[in-house]
């Protein structure tokens, strides 16, 4: 249906309100932040890209296969993952010509109209690859060939793109079991790009993860601690956190089903851990254990200064059949109702007023923005709000985030943008969207005479650059 | 207070943003969809209207008495239902001059300022009856007489209006116990209007409905099955579904208190049913039973191709006193918190990846749009989102629906508009509002350079016409 | 960072949409309501101000120390309450120069950018004190001195400000244990300002309040009733309600953790009360007791005509450490998920259809606006919706309130604005914001041709003046 060629444009005023007053202000604000360096303190890129600096393969491998935003939408319209060449849980993969997969994607690109994926991709197509026709059935091969040709050139190697994208610092996320060999290789290489890690201990914290027993085993081997004993387990965390910090980490990241925290007396914590390592626990005990570990992590943050992040509230792998065939992270994670006020109280009662403690909260349940998160962040000195996240990382989601947190938390209890992505090429596009939306939000405030333009200008720069650096101690 | 006569106008740009850029785009988009035929796949009109083609009585009987949106608002301001001539549960009715009831309504029409009811009614007044003064105390009699005169003419008979409204197809909703005599009469009449039914089995599915035992009894008589046995009960459903499909039905509709589904082993389902038919069940068992039946309905949909719809989350008959006197559907239904992620998992685990299965979800709990429904519909191939429904079928509600589902579900996991009404004359008004708002939403996207206008144009047509036909297999 | 002086302006079009069409309409509507008298039926000002008419002390004592909106934000950014001179729970207070505290506040005033606090304060600075430079580090002393000078003049005494502010009536809130001596003194003084009380019985209703036993004791002494017996307890309430009504009260106010109501048979209520007074109760019994008292209060309202208000859904004193040191109301209250549909049913089943009963509902959980509150208020004749409250008393919160309640409850099941404040000087600013936002909302409706401008004009006046008077029987 998209056979006729259509130009691909990237309008300089995209995402700005059409009202001329607001647009003019937004333009002026954006001009001040557009070219600021990218600070990316939270994401899931692969450090081997910069360690090895090997060329990317082709459009499908680079843009489609790793991006669950894309194939979840295609799957929702009846397109099977095998037809896109998505790897299966057992490591096998349908034999699919990557060009055929790309054509299938192109033919269905209209499904993404109005979604952030189409904005990000069009930005990549236009700015990174210089494409000037819209992606559709008719342009699929042009795209595939253009991208393939570019990827063979030096300018499209990971380190060159990192520099071209003006990335000041990027954090990846690793398990405590990761030896951080890629990060070491980057450091050893003499290349100047700043790629740091973040400590994400979920595999050794969540007893309901299918690989928890083996991960715990490995955790012990790696640290030389008796991790089947509560005190040894905590010491192992401290040791790995120190190693991660030495490799540049400034933060930890915790992706739990809820925001539950706990502060058990030591004897109870010890007894609970004994059940956990014995595999003799109820779901409620698993939940309590995860909550206790969060509080222990806070205690360690007081000592080592790592900024803590909690990303709660997702039902992982909602599609059992798909999970069994293709494994985790295949676009079948669904947000849940999430409660923060009671959930965080044990941790906050213990550490909430400590001047050096910092905890960044995220949510997939927007009903908590104005009701719980902004009031919490607008009171507790340790709490800051992460940006609109994952399913809400879209222009509308960003507007809702600002409009629902501004009154109570202001701008200065928020931390600017996280791209949270493994889609490397989309990083400039994502930061650009965030900067444009923050400028649009500020332009509306200025146009309604709620703040002066010089104040808006300062806030725009703070959100784009200063606050993320400060929040993550970068 | 409204004694001075005011003109009634229906502005050609109504509901479009006032920003000139957006308005111009919205106008162009709307021009392409304004006169498309009406596809009404879900509603509650009375098939006897088209079977009998008898004239409607008067303004009060036609517009006020059947419309719980109207008398709930009047009741909320202290106007009793008897004064409006609303029938009581026992079939009696206060002796009220319909003209006096109409005057009472007219005197209070200011209560509806800004509500969708006033928009719909003003559309009907202006377009259907040619009225050019606003409804108020002073114009009440003019309205009453004008409408009464019109209703006596051939042009205002149900079939004539159906044709004038350019309705391509309309679905009504019937209980499995309904003999579908009116639908048969329409077919036998030779008239060309397409009026189909939809299978709504709630009376024989909800054990907590006060008439469940007698309905079940009748279900057995009608089908010749032993419906007090689980297998016979399921066979009876299959038989009636086949009959409904033969009478044009392409969908089933399920109005449950929650979205709970269940997938019990056959022996457990059988044992549960035994308790249900014995009337020996707890509320939790009633809930489980309704959830099990939903999964059975999905199984049947795989065989007969009927599209499944779930409308969950309403506390019915919240006003006990009013219910006892006036019965059901008197404007006292109140939405509830509704959960989808856990609730749907049993059904989805069994049928969610079946290519021929289609399940359309509705909600009265908007907090689920971005959190649960868009992520579910943006992953599962069987799931589609119904439009903003009932209390949310208003311009603001439609904007929220689009702004909260677009990022994750896009446009193409939604199904266009349902009028869901028993107010026949308002059908063109309701579809017009939906088309205007979708064009306004698209115009905003175009004005902010997020999609091109040719794409918006295609989406507008898809939402107004193509998607509802495809979604309901019409 | 704000060293350069910046002008402080108060734009005449502030808070109006920048779109020229909407702005022009909003201006015209606002011109009709801008100077209407202030009706303030719900707030927490101190009646001693008008009883004594003593001058206020200085900027810090007047504007900063009593305003938990301000010091909660400062605290959230690491500024201790001692540095601001906030009194401690034991009555002591850090020795802080009020000028130094003011400078600290001024230096951090950028934290409030975009929040309602900055709007309210800038209005006070500009309109009440005639300041024309923005508050920052450089202007802190100018502010402090200007305000100190003004406060020594007769024009800045509480009664003079009351008159200057054009307050027609203001309600304070008192405990049943309050002798209302200040209200008596105001009446005895011959001054014409109308200052009334409201009956807020929480201290003798909430068994989980730390001072409940002593409050109950005092309740008995004050009324001469045996308040440890259920019937005596209820008689004591009736007696104090009558006294409050005699002192001008037209309403009661109930700040409960949830909206739970109960309607127990008398014997069960009596037995429950016996547990409560014995201090032998579970949290669930405390909740049930509070719910039972709400229903008893409704019964009394039928007799004495006091309008009932419920403000539910706040976790009080979320910061244990801060509470222990500084006591209640220190900005550490956090909203909770709040349910209304099941919670209100017992009370509504008993009194919901009584023509003289009136119950005004508030919420801190905006997800209930469209889902529960608007449908409830759009049906039950006794129910009305209070305005966007507390954390939601901001331009964005007011827009959400209107956009999420309008479709189902209209304008006429809402009651106009409450300032709900103890910050006396901010009262005109707060009402001004509410009037501007309601005019902006109406202007949008007019610009989109949904209501006519004469209708909008009537609604604007109703919301600003008529509805609050009627709702509170003033």
C-alpha cells in the first residue's frame, strides 16, 4: 500500500507545539541544548562493541533483531518471530535471509505510525545513513543496501559512531557474575571513550529466577565467599560492588517485580536466607527476600557511594509459549500496578534521611506519578525520579511525566533523561526527543507566563546535561 | 435562567483544535472521512424498530426515557425518575405527561454543558430535526412539537432514518434466550438494511444474576440440552452460537465484573459447575466460573470464528433503593479498578497465540490504557483494543485513549469506534464525534511533524471504516 | 546563580492558553469573575489572627515557617528544618536568625520553578507587597526588609488584609475539643468579617491517633456525656455539632486514611466501640470504627443540616525520624490508592437518596476522577466533588480534574474552589489561579464549539461564586 515513493524528512521543529508562540520559545530553548554532549547513565548497550570495534553486520542484525519494541509490534499483528530471524532460546535460529526479514519489516512499517519507534528509526535513517525516502515496501532494498554499504566503512564502526554521537559517558549494565572483560579491554585499548558499567545483581537476588541456584554458585566461586551463608552473601556483594566501582560504575540497578523493601532483624534475615538457599520458600518469602536485599544494597551504598536505582513493576515473560520457544526479553513483558508508599517505608525509615544516600525511582505505572512518586521525591532528600521509562518513553509519556510530577516534585527532584536502550544507533534520537519535549514543556510554561524564559533556559540545560551528571555522580 | 432565545449552531469545525495549523489539517483529514458509511459493530439498539418500522412516539419517549446518560445526570441533581416517566421495575409508571417531562428536562439542560450528551443531542436537534434554537425552558414546547410532527412523517420511520444515516451495518446484542424473531422478520421483509445480532450470554453465565436459575432452565428448554451438566451446558452454547452466527452474528460480548479468566482441568470445571447449578457457591466460585466460561467461549471462537469482546469492570446497580424500585440500567452503574495482566493469563496461555483467535478488550479503568492494555495489545496477536467506552466516550476520553495507547499499541491494534448505544438517533452524532477527534489527534501529530499528512489520511480512513470492518469480520 | 537582578512580573494573561483564540475568550470570561468576592468554605487559617488582629512578625514567620509546601521541597533537596527555624515537636526551636532562614529560602527559590508555590508567592510578593524584582540570592534582603516594613503598618494587619482581599466568608477548621474562643472573640468584637468554623472530629474519631484516649477523655469532660459509652459518645458529637453550628459552622470535615464507611447494627456498633475505648482493637477494627462514625455523622447531618466533607487517602507522617523530631504536618504526608465505590456503599445505601443530605468528596488519587468519582457524583443526588486538592491544587491538577470529571459529572456536580490553606496571604492568589484555569478550560470548550460563550460565562460565575456558596449552604 506504500508503493509510491515518499520523501523522508526530519523537520527542524518536530515535536514542538504548533502554536506559534510556544514553538518560537521552544526553538530558542532547544538551540541551547541541541548540541550538548550526551550523558547516558542508564542503558543496555553491549560493551563488546567498543571493546572490539568490529563493524555491524546489516540493517536487520543492527536495527531489527535486537529491538524488542519492533518485533513485539510486528508479532502483535501476526508476524512470527522466525520470519524475522529472532534467535530462539536454544540458540537455534530460523534460516531467514536478513534482506527478506528487512523487507517484511519495511512492508509493515506503517504499524509504527505515531509510535516512538518510528521517530527514532526515521532519525537514524535520515541522520546516520542519509536516507531521504520513507521506509516502505518500495524502498526496502534501497535501505538495506545503503545501510550495508555504510556499515563497511570506518565511519560506522562503534567507536567512530560513539564519537560522532558526542557521547560524554555511557553506562552499560552487568550482572555481578560478569568479569567485565570488555570494560577492561576498552580501558586497555587507550581509546578515550568513557564506557562504564552498572551493578545489576538481579540474577543473584531473585530466588524465582530460573537460574538463581547456579548463579549463586558462580557468585561464590567468583568471590571466594560462602554465599550460602547470609553474611558471606553480603560480603560477596560488597566485593563485587567494589570491583564494579573500580571499573567505573557509579550506580546499581534493581529490576524487581515490585518496589517492596524490608528491614528484618539480622536473625530473621539469616533465617529467611537459609530458606532461600535451600529452595524452600513461598512466593511471599521470595518477595520479602528481594525486599531485604534492597535495604542491604542501600546500606552498602552509604559506604561505597553507588547511586541506587529501582525499576519495579513488570510481569516478565507474559507469553508462556513464546518464552518457552524464544526465551526472555522478547517483547512479552507487561507492566503491573505498583505501590511505593508502603513498599519503600522500611528502607526509608532506615536510610531515608542519610545525606549521602541517593535512590532513583522509576515506574511503569503512571498513576503513581502524581499520587505517590512526586510527593515522595518532593519530601525525602534521598529520592529522585527517573524519567518516563520503557513503555512511557514516548512524547506523550514524557508530557505526562512532567505534567504529573511538576507541581509537587518540581524539575529538580528529577534527573533528566535515560535512554535505557540496547539500540545503540537510536541513542542520539532518543536524547533528542527528550530534549525537544522538555523544551516544549518549558515553552508552554513560559507562554503561559508561569516562568521566565531565562529560568526555562537554565532548566533546559539542567535537564539535558547537569542533572544526569549530578544524579549519577558522573 | 435561559429565558432569552439563543441560536443553536453546529459549527463545521467543532471539536477541532483552535490552533490554525492543526485546525486546517484536521479539516482536510475530516473531509475524507465525514461521509464514509457508518459501521456499528457493537451497540444496543432494539431490532424491533427495523422489524416493525413503526413511528416513534414523541421526544420524551424517543430521546429521554431510554437514555440513562440523561436521567442519571438529572437524578444527580435531585430530579426523581418518576417525574421523568421512567418505568419502574414492576412495569408500572408514574402518570406523567410526556410534554411535562420534556419541559423538566429542557429546564435543566444546562446541567449537560460540556458533556457528550449535550453534543450528541444538539447534533440530533440540528441535523435530524432542523431545530435552530437552543433547548431551554423557552424553547421546550417548540422542540416537543417539532419533534412530534416530524415523527409522524415517513422520513422519520426507523428504516428511513437507518438509510438516511448511511449505516452499512449495525449489530444489536441479544441473550442466548432470545429467539431472534425481530432479526428474522427484518430478513424476511426484503428490506436491504443490514442488522445483525451479537451473542451476549451473560444471563446464563453469571450465577450472581438474580435470574440465573430461570435463565438456565430456559436455556435448556431452548436447546434441548441438559444444561445442568457441564458438557451439555457447553453444547448448548455451541448450538446457540451457531444459530446466532446464522442470523448474521460475527461476535460475542461478555460484560463481567472483572476480566478474570480461568483454565481449569475438565474435572474441576465439572465440579465447579455442579456447585453453580446447585446454587451452592461462594462469590469467589462465581467469579471463577465466569472466568472459566470466558475461556470456553474463546475455545468456541476458534471453531466458529466469532470475535470475542470483554467489557469488564462495572459495579452494577450501586443504588440499592433505586434498583429495588426501578430495576437495572438506571444510571447507577459505577466503574471499578480492573486488572488485566494476571486476569487474562489463563485464557492467553491457552489461546493467545492462535492465529484465528481475536479478542477485543474494553475498559472503564483508564489507568490500564498505558500500563496494561496497550502493552498487552502491542504484543499478543489475538488482542485488540476497543475504543473509549461508556463513561469515557467523550472528547476528553477519546483523547486520553489515543494519547495513552498510541506509543505502545499504535493505531493498528485498535479497532475504530463503537457507538455502544441504544439511542438510535444519536448514532451519526457519536460516530461524527469519534471521527472528528481521531482527525484532531492525527492533525496534532502532523502539525508536530511526527507523521506525514498522507499517512494521517490513511489512518483516518482506517479508523473510521476499514478497521472496524476487519476487526469484527464484517 | 541568580545574582543578576531580574524583574518580577505578573502577566495579566498568566495561565491562559497561548493560542490567540482561546486566550481572547479566556480573557473575556475572566474579566467577569476576577473581582467577585472570595468564598473560602474550607481551609485551615488561624482564627486568632482576626480575633487579635495583631501584626505578623516577619517574612520568615509569615510565609515560610507555616507553609509545609515550601519546607518539604527544601527538605527534599537536603536542607534541614532546623536551618529554616521550623519548630520541633517538643516546642523547642533551633536558634536561627529569621533573616538567615529567609536568605536560605531565597537562594533555593529556583527549586519551585513551575510549581504552584512559586506562582502563589510571586502573586503575594507582587500584589500584596509591591515587589518588582524576582526573589533570589541578590534580592533576599530587599524582600525581607520590604515585608518587615509593611507588616508594621495598619494596612497589613489581619483584618485589613481580610477586607482588602474581598473575602465574603472564610471557614476555619476546629476539633470538637476547641472552645471556639477566637470565633467568639471575633463575634464579640463587632468587626464585620465573616469567619466561621467547621467541625473536624478526627481527634475523637481515629483510635490510631496517638492522643485518642486523652482526647476522648476531654470530649467527655467538655460535654458532660459518658463518652465511653456508644450512645453517650454519639450524644456528645450531637452536642458539639450544635455548638459549632451556633458559631457559624455549616460543614463537617473528615480526614480519614480511606473512604471506608460502615453501617453496623446498633449492637455490633456498641460492641466495637467497647473494644475501641478499651484500646483493644486491631487495625481493621479501627478502620471499621472510623467508617461507622462516618455513617453516624451522615445521620446527624440529616438532622442539623451540616454539609459533610470526606478528605481520604493520605499516609500521614511517612518519615518516622522527622515525625519523632518535628511532629505532624511537616510535609511528609503521602497520598495512597483510594477506593470509593465499595467504600461508600454502606453510607450511601442508608442515606444516599435523602434529599437534604450533602456529601462532598475529595481525593488525592486522581485515577478515581473519571473511574469512580465522576460516575458517583453524576448519579447520587447527595454527592458533589470537591476541587483538585492539596498535591493536585496546581494548574495541571486543575486541568486534569476538569478534563476527567466533565464528561460524566458535568460542571454542576462540582463545587468550585477550596483554598484549603493556612497561608492566609496566598488566598487571593489561589482563588485567582482557580478562576483563571476554569476560564481557560471553558475557553477551550468555546473555541472548539462545544459550548457557547454565554453559557461559559454563566458557568465561570457559578464556579467562582454561586456553587461554593450553595454547596456549603453559606
